């Protein structure tokens, strides 16, 4: 199968990258895991910026995707929120996912706006949906939901049908808009 | 509503700024095509600052994705980029199948590839046609839309639904295609180049179209990479990257000889138009190669693997079929996803359309994150608009191909 060959190549390249990053940052900064062709570097929230910065210097010049999840009811989960950064090296096509976890209260992460400007709206979306704050983001406010909205709807303790916001929404007056 | 965009786009340093005025563009405006709002700060007719305000169509798709199972959510995914719905379905089930570790049958791969490429043509036709329409070229739009109707017919023949076919399923397709469908695709392959050249002849050397798009909204290669831009937008700025070649999925590995990656270097609205027009012909080559080499055999993976619904006859006439059906329909049975997560990307018409699926052992995604290209691309807008005229807003909006339903989800 061509797919298994490709996965083998991807993992081999990832091992090389990971050992290179370990040489630069020290061996205990991150752990690695792989699933199919996804290769992950997992780090704690205070180390994640250093790793992302090293990845950028290593050639991962594009932040393909960035988002998070709430692991409240997840089997064997230790931390509440997970945030992942899918990085791409546009000249070699190599991909790596950097993953980190944050917890209540005040889940906070450093913003990567200085590394990839593409994170702008993605970080705003994570803030909007999960309430994770990104320190250093130039314009962190809600993006999809109205500014007046008080909860974070993709958290697992937020019910699917909402908390009645739709029916109790304050009308916006023309003078305030 | 705060108007600040805290970034490099600073207002011109002048003691009196009251000559600037604010213009509200949208949420309902013919040129936005859907519901999105722009707040423009103008100096005469020159745009000093453009701030997009989005979220008008937010309907919580990703929350729904955590409550609907892998097959049910496909109907929601359909409605993200409704201009090329099947591309979304393919991306979604591509991610789910990667999570579950399902290898499709060759026939399903080829049919999905044909649909993915039809979606690309579908999307590009609307994008190029509507870009011309917004700039005053009504005829090209009509030629393009007539061909879109043909693709709707093909979707209808396969799935019974024109607009939101919901055609893919975990492990295969809703049903196999028939000879009528194959004949329709063949006719489309034969007739499309003429319509394509009609559109090109109307626009390629059209003075008005060129002058309103050339040099407008220039995106540099560095900026494209730094701002996570993918797809035809990135390729028109000189980023040689196409997931169909770089990370072949579906049947693109077999069909690699049938197409090339189309690139340009200018990065303006006109080169985006040219890249899209050229890509359609390469897509047509892929469709042609795929339909002529369509493998025979089953379209779904083996029903004994318990990931696809068995056919109706075996449900009604055998106890195994009935049990297999039950196993997938009962909410406490269904698929057994690994307690893992995976990111799976496809090259959709607008760029990298990916899903990040977190599995928790059940048949429903614990988290179904979409990477919507329109959302990522729209954050470029303030940068592309700086220093341009008010009338260039529609040219840039048209060339970015923002689909608000995908933007807000």
C-alpha cells in the first residue's frame, strides 16, 4: 500500500526533526506521539512558545491550522483544554502538530502572532469558543459571536441548546451600534 | 462595535483626521453575495483601513458535529461551502476514515476524485463568473452559471439531490453510480472546454476587466505563507503547493500524470482569475482520466467490517444484514473510533480544507474542527485593501471567494 510507505517516510522525517529539536532545546522539553501520518510534539503550556519558535526557525514557515478542544469528559484526560498548532514546511511539505494543554482557572497561552500572522483570527476563534486567552495577541476579542455574549459555547459544559441567550438577547439600539 | 484593528495598519499621521470618514459596507450588499460586513475608513475614495466584521451566519456547526454521528454530520458539512458541497463531504469523510483506519475501495476513490474535481470546477466557475459580474461583465457570469447547472445535474443523477447531495458515507458512498451518470460526466468533459473558452474570450483581454483587476490586491509570496494562505490564492502568489501532488489522497496518486500544479507570480486579482481558469482545465483532465479508467468492483468496503450500512436486500433477507444495520444505527453501538485524534487535509477549490477529528471511542466525534479556507483567507482583506479605491473592494472580495457560510460556520 502506497499509504503505509508514505506514513513510514513521514515518520522517519519526523524522527529526524524531533531529534534535531531535542538537541537544540534539551531532551525533556517535549514528548512525541504519532497516529497515522500525524506527528505530534506535546509540550506543557509554558514551554510551547519556545518549541514553536524553534520549529519556525527549523523551516516550518506556515501555520496551517490552530484550534483547541475541551477534554472535560474525555477518557483518561488529565487536563481540561488542549490547543494544537498544525505547522507546515512549505518548501519540503513536512508537517508537524504541536500540542499543549491548559487548565482552569484563567487558561492562558502565549500568542504566536509574532511568528505567524495567520494565527490572528484562529486565536480569536479559540478565545471566542473556549475562553483561552492569548497573551500578546494584538486584538483579542470575540470574532464569530457578538461581543455581549457571556459564555464559551464549545466548552463541554455548555449545553447544545444554549442557555437561553437567544431569547434574552438585549436589543441593540441604533445609537449604540 | 469597536472599530480598531490593532495592527500595522495605522492611520496616516496627521493632526486633523476628521477628513476621514467611515462607511459601512454590508451586512447585506449585492457584492458581498452573502452576509458579511466591512467597516471602511475612507480618505475621499481611498481606503485607509478596512475592518471585516464577521459572524452573521454563525450557526454552531462545530457544536453540532459533537452531537451528530459520523454519517449524520455530513449533511451539515454540506452546508459549509455550499458552492462546492461534495468537496466538504469528501474532506469530512476523509478525516473520519483516517481516524477509523478505513481503506476505501478503488472504485469509491475514483468516484470521489471525480466529484472532488467537479466541485473544483463548480467553485471556480462561480468565483470567476461572479468576479466578472461584480465588475460589470454579466455575460461571462451567465456562461459560467450554465455550466454549473450541468454539474448540478450530475450531482442529482448520482445522489438524487441537486444542491446538498450528502453523497459520501463512512467507508464509501451513498450508492454506486450508474451508466447514466457516467454518460453525463463524459458529455460534460466533452462540452465544457467550449464554455470555458467562451468565458476566457470574454474576459482575458477585456480592457475593463483587466484594468480593474491587474495590480489590485497584490499578495506577496512571503505574506501568503505567513498568513496561512493556501489554494489558488497562494499559487497565484508563487507558492508551489498543491496537496493533490504533495500528499496524494484518494486517486490522485494514480492520476498524477493527468494534471499539473498551476501557478502565477503576480499575486493580484487578475492572476488569481487566470490560475482558477487554468486549474479548471487540469481538473477536467483528471475527470477524463478517472472516468475512462473507472475501476469495477464494489463501491463500499465489505459490510462485514461493520463500518458501512449493508444493502437493503441483505437487511430484509438475512439476520446478519439486519444485525449489521442495527449495529450502526443504535446510538450505543455504532463505530468504535480509537481514543485518538487526527488532522486530515484535502485540497478543495479554495485551498486546504481540513478536519481535525478527536475520537473518544464512540461513533460521534468528540471534537470536529474545520479548517475553513474562507475564514483563513478573509483575514487578508485589510492588508490587501490598503491604499486601494472604494471600487476595488468588490474586485478583491470577488477574487478571494469568501463563502460566508463557511466563514462563520
